[in-house]
C-alpha cells in the first residue's frame, strides 16, 4: 500500500509545473501543521471530558453521602414520632414514665 502512495506522489509531482513545487511543499507543510493542531485540540477535548467526568463523579459521591445523612435523620425522626404516638396513646405509661424520673426502662 505504501508503495502505491509513493508512486502516486511521484506521478502527481510529474504533473505539477516545476514552478509550483515550492508552493506545493509549503501547502504540504501547512496541511501537516493543521493536522497536528487538530490532533492537539482533540486531545485537549478528551482531557476536558475526563476532567468533567471526574468532577461529576465527585459531585455524585457528595450527593450520595448527603442522601445517606438525610436518610439517617429521617429514620431518627420517624422513630421519634412513633415513640411520641405510643407515649400519647397510653397515658398510664406517661404517668409511670414520669414517676421513674423520665427514664423509660
């Protein structure tokens, strides 16, 4: 395959007027430079994408931690409400609780 490319370049060079060879070489260099710039920009885009992904993962971990804390607080509040309902549903236990000094055993 590489041999065919070399032969094609040779044929193209034969078709080009010798006066235009410096311009062709300059344009070839510009094309190579542009290819390098495109590769560099693509690489930077991939790096930015990785950084954004990492940032989103950290945010997600923070949200999971916050959710866990809120869930624990909700469970404690639910348990407290349940205890209050039981406490007020049985007034006889309330008096017994108060006689014991506020400590239920």
